[in-house]
């Protein structure tokens, strides 16, 4: 039992530092979401339960207007698919990574957000740390950060008054940091440059509101075709 507890504790200690930057973004954005729900007329248990069971930040913000509008499940399904379609590509990328994780795989799939994907996909887990439990704790901690912020915002939303304009840039800054960390880890930067280039082309071709899905498809297709040459050249971590 002591040995098993040591394994869990070691995995938690390895995972926690990687999630500290996520806490900063998730706590503030979750707080904003909770406040938004509060001022929209919902009591605190709405953001609390939605952050616990849905755990999709962008969709949860959009869901506020859906809950206030007419019942339309088809529109809700289409909107959710459009907003979170990128997770399909994340899931494909994690098929091999999640192998052998046992029952934890179900929670890892449920809790896979942009930030958890970035950490679990790019981090070199120490040899003395169980990778499955490392990924589990990364996912669990990020989930808790969002849940904690949303619940707190829902409870104290009516008492907090501040201008939240521009707060969403916290997440953009965090992704820039994650990208830079991955950039410095690679021996060559072929995959990163391909991603930037294809995204820029799709942005020009489809516009800012429609470029994400075409960009993800293009990146997936090109990197799949060039996977072996890039791996031989050391362009993939």
C-alpha cells in the first residue's frame, strides 16, 4: 500500500508544476464564466455543475445564450461540434499515448482540453513516474482549476465588480509559451513551421471565423504524409 501511494504521490508531484500556468488562466476565465452566469440570472450551481460535467470552456460560455433562448438541441449539437471539432484531431494524436492506461483512459478522454493535450503530448515524463497517472493528474488538476473558478464566480459573482475586457488573452499568452517550449525542445522546426504556414494560408483563404477546422485538417494531412521524413530529421519530439 505504501509503495502504491508513493507512486501516486510521485506522479502528482511531477504533474502539478506543469499545470501551474494553466491554473492562472483557468481560474480567471472560470471566475469570469461564473460571474457571467450569475449576472445572466443563473444561480451558482449552474456553472458549478456545467464546469464539472461539460468541461468545455468555449461551449459553456455559448451555452448561456442557449439556455436563455428557445429549446433547440440540433443547434446546440451543431454549435458544439463546430466549436470543439479540433478535439477530434487531438484524440487521433493521443491514440497511442493513451494505450495501456486502463480505466483512467475514460477520464483522460472526457477531460482532454487544449491545455491538458498540450502538456500530456509534449512533456517528457521522468522514467520513475507512471505516465498514465501523470496524465491523469494533469487532466484532473486542470479540470479542478476550471471547476473551482467557475464555482467561485457563480457564488460571489454578484459581489464582484471589475472590467473583464481582454481577460481572454491570458489563454492566448499561455499557448504562445507552450509553443515556445516545444520549439526549443525540437532539434529542427519543420513541424512547427508547417503548422504556422498552413494556418496562415487557411486564415487568408477562409477568414478568421472559419480557418481553424481547415487548418487542422491540412496540418494533420501534411504531417501524416511527411511523418517519416520529419521523424528521421528529428523534427518531431
